[in-house]
């Protein structure tokens, strides 16, 4: 709720603080005293456009601060700015026309103020934006009036519609990617085929490189092997034979000298190693043979492997890994066609489901629209607009949308002789304010906004109609904070907090009235005289009647007759 409003340098307002009550707050005063400037100041704090013309003569800037209590768990976007259960909206407009905005002490834009403000306050009055004119709110109004069963059907529709929208988006992405997918499929298939044609093995390039060296130098290797074998086992006594003779001689010496025995052991080992080496060299030579054909095969295979490595990886393992990844991607892309068919079928099913559920929603709205229009018109009759006609019209949409298959529009005519037209084009400010009040009387939980401001709600009415408006406002203020600017004592008598706005020396001041001052103010409003005994008596009577209406449950419950909506639920 709005706890306090501070305004300075705005029009006839020099500097004032306005503390507000959680219930019904009423502002009264002479014409031109500055009542409307208070609502203008509040509108500025809520993000309305400002200009240098609003700045008071001699002031450097017009400044407004609005402090709200929002509780521990406020809704978005209020929660983003709340501190200790409070939100402070501040706005200034300089004499040069420059403006600034803050939310809870942080710099913000006027649009941010508006976004937060719309969740906190709803203003109905002179040239103020009417939320009731928004198609979304009119649709929500009708849906809530249709009852819980309809709201369940609407939720079911929205779930199906959201699923359809998500499926269509995915399907569109797949279709847009179809051409790129075909190109990628062709490329990947070519790459996999190219690798599979060669089909390298891990470590194959290293093994082939060694084989190429051996085959390419086979003659030199044979010559080197032959020379080595001749040195070990030549006809004139090779190294192996010489080592055997040395070992035999050392064995003989070892029989006489133990130290020579150690040398003999080493000689025997050397002779055996030389003989084994000679056998291994012979065996190595036998593996060597010129093979030009095999050399050509090896070199071609090495060339094929290197060609793959230039494209797909530095080693055989890297090439094989690339082929594995490409094959997996091919499987994914090949499955995309199946996915495309699945989504196409799912889309058709969801379209049929959305259409079926939209039909149910439409039927619920059609059933509720006539009685809702009658209910609002009945309220308007009691609020001083006899003969007013309200129609709730369903305009079919070309295709179902997020809210259903139709657009809801409230149409209004001031009398039965006029053709109902969209509310925004036919109703004056006062008519709009009373229509909003009538809507809230029919359906108290129209939305979650906790502070409602009504200016011009008393335009063109008085007497009995004024009392009816006052009763509706007082009833509305039981669950929400209401701020009303009025000239009617029949409305002002219902106030939980009565604030008088006065102008002295071209400067507006505010005063919270106690009971005695309320009587005097109501007397002035009734008769134009502060001391009229008749007016005082009438004022006392109004206050007493209002108190009874506000405290007596029976009288409070009967303050308005059951509407068609209520009767339909009985």
C-alpha cells in the first residue's frame, strides 16, 4: 500500500507530506485548491510524462516521493527493488524540463518507474491511463467472472498452446537448417568414405616408415651383414673362433692361478656371445631380400596415410578419432529427418488439441459475457448511470493466440438509444472511473494491485448515486487501499482517513481531519457554509449512516443487490 506521499515544487504545492490510511482515503477541498495536483504528483512518481510547466514558479524542480509497503514477498517486478518490505519511487522534473527517476534510492528510467508503479497503483481519473481499456485486462476480467471451471479450462488451453508454440519453433529451426544439414551430410559422408577406403590402423605409419627404410637400403644392409658375419666367422678365423681360443688358453691358466680363472670365465662368455651374434647376423641377412614391388606398396600406403593426416589429424589415431566423430554426427543428421517427421505429426496433433481446447474456452466466455455485461450495467445504474449499456464482445482472431481464439472487448453506451462502442472511445473520465468501480464491485479480485486511485468518479452525480458510489468505495477499501478525490459529501462520509486540501496565498496545504473538522468540511460540501446548523446535522447524519454501513455486517452485505454473476453462482 501507499504509506506516504511527499510533493514539493509542483504547481500550487510548495512542500507537503500526505500520510495515507490502508483503507479508504478521501481528499476534499475547494475547486482549485490542489487536489488534482496531488494525483498528478502521484502519477509522476508512477512514471507519467513530466514537463517544465508543472514546476512551481520560483522552484528549481518539482519533486515527488511515494513510499510503499509491499510486504516480505512482493510480486515481480516489485521484488527486484524492495528493501525491508518497502519500495520508494522518486521523480523530479527541473525548471528546464530535465527529469530523473529513482527506485529505492537507485537511478532508474521513467519506464522502469511505470513498470513497477503499474504493479502497485491503478489510477482512474483526469487524463490518466485506464488499465480497464487494455485488451488483456478485459480478457482477464471476463475469464475471472466465468468461474473456476473456466479458469481450469483456460489453463489447460494455455499449456497446450505453449507446447504447440515450442514445437513449432523447433520444427521451424529444423526446416531452416535443412539446407545446411544436407550440405553437412554430403561432406561428412565423403570424409567417412575417404577414411574408410584407406582404413588406417593405430601406429601403422610408424611401422611402415621403418619397413620403407629397410626395403629402400636392402643392398647396403646385405653388404653390412655379410661383412659382419665374415668378421665373426671368416675362413681364416673370425672373431668368434679367436674368442674361443682365448677362452681355452685362459682356462688352462686358471688351473694354475685363480686370478686367471676369472678371466677365463669372461672369455667363455665372450666366446658364446660372439657365436650367438654370428648366428643372429646370419639370420638377419636371411630376412633381407630386394623386393621392389613391396617397396612400392609400402610407399603408396604411406602416401595415402599422409594424405589423410593432412586433412583429419596428425597421427593415425587422430584420423580414426575424426572418423568416429564424423560417423556419430552422420547418425544424428540422418535421424533429423525422422525427428522432422515426428515434429510435423506432433504439430498437427497439438493444433487439433489447441483448437478443441480453444472451443471450450470460447464457450465459457460466451456463457459469461452476457451476464457480466448485465452485472456491470446494473452496478452502473446504482452508481448514477441509469440506462448505461455494457456489452462484452468476443471478436474472433484469425488463429488462436496465447489468450484464446478471440479478442475480448468491452463496449459501452451511455443510454439504450446509443450503439455500444469500444469503452475507450465512448466513455468520459468520470464514466470510465465509475465503470472501473462497477467492474471491481462485480469482481473484487480483478487483479493484484493493492492501491486504487479514483478522480472524477463523482462527475455528474449526487445524492443517492453518490451514496451508492461511497458504499462501493468503502466496500472495495476493505481489501485494498483506495484514494478518492471528490466533491461529494455522500462519498467523503465513508472515509477511513479524510484529508482536506486548502490553498492559502497560492500554496496548497493538507490537513488530516478529526471528527469535528470532518463535520465542518462535510457541512461546507453540503451547503457551502461551515456553520449551517442544518448542514451540520446532515453531516452528522451522513457520518453516522456511513459508520453503520461500514461496521454492521448485515447492512454491509446488503449495500448492493446481487448481480447476475452472483445469482448464477448461487
